[in-house]
């Protein structure tokens, strides 16, 4: 199989999917979504594959969805289609009939964190940083899974502050990851865990995963996620004076300059409020 943005390999009972845009910190673009869908199709159709292992090349697992390109915010039909495709690729790791394991290192941010959390198990390297900086860029959350896994208080703190430097150890305490291991041992640990699962009765494993996930569906998770996606569509498709100016600075001078512009704007508004 020929992929442009990922690498695909099988090793015994494992399928290994490796995000491969290291120069972009494996930011997820439309081509990567298509490649991941094709790779998951192949892994799920392969009767020898029992576990799918997701990881990333380079300095990071992934910095999230690529800010460059994508549908125009003013084209609501194209925007809705793109967001639904992004949502679906995240949830494929949750819905897959095969067991999915994410091995993350460096940075695991935004929707890449959602994708890693949607996997059945997540192993993190020491030093990995997690976060959900979407609100800093005027964006919403594509797959709002965090409240279901770590509770509303912690989810709101992460999502509303836009934190992007949550340590792997704290992520473990929150329940976002199963294990934190030295970076040099990340893939060895993930492979060992994958093989432990793969050696078990395949039907029992598949149906046990199905039973756990069905419990979340009965509790309403799927419908809640789809409602949240509708809200994200509104967020992404609504232009305000602030978002327009932010995007102009972003396009001209980059992310850091745009965030600095917003910080200065907020400080100015705060000073004006105190002076009244």
C-alpha cells in the first residue's frame, strides 16, 4: 500500500500505523485522514491482525489538526463535511473491531490527544506534553470525549484554559493514559502490551471491548458527541471581529504572534475595565 503521510506495517498479529509528517509535528491534514482511513480498512480486513498500534515519527506523536488549509469558514457545507470527516477518523479508533493502542511522545495536542484517548489503551513516554489549545485559536473541540473519561471539572479546566503543557504523569493521574514509560522503552512497552492482548481469545477480546463501548453508548455518549460536533461547526463557521483580526495576524506572522496579539488585546480590555 502506498501512503503519503503515514507508514503502515504488520508484525505478527499487530498492524502498526505511524504518522509520518515529522517536519509538521505530524499535524493531521486531509491527506492523513484519508491515509488513516485506508490503513484502518486494511488492518480491520486482515484476519491475522488483532491489535492496531498507532504512533508517530519524529519529535512528536502529533500537534493536532493542521491549521493550514482546510475548508473556508464561510463555506458551511464544506466545513461541516470536513469536521464530520475529522470526527469520524478520531472515533474509528474507538469503534474499530480490533483493539487500538496509541503510543505517544513529545507532543500530543488538540484532536491528536482526542485520537489517542479514543484508542482503547494509551501509553505515553516520559516528557510527553498533552493539551487542548483550541480555544486559543478560536476553535472548538471536534470529538468532545474528555468529559466522559476524566470528568467535567478536569475537562473544563483543560478545554477552557487551552492548556498545552500537561505532563504525562498528570495525564496518567487523570486517566488519559494507562502507563508512562521512559521514551526509549515506549514502543517496546506498547508492543508488549499489544501482544499480551493479541494472545488472548480473539472473540472474547472483541466482544468485551464491544460491551464496554456499548455501555457508553447507552449512557448517551455518542449522541452527546454529535451534539458537541454541531456546536463546534458553529464555532468554526462564525466569524467575529476578534477572530478575523486573529486570523489575519496568524496568516501573516504565525501562531506565536497571533497568540501574543490576543494576550495584548485582553490585557488592554482588562486595563480599561479597571480604569472605569
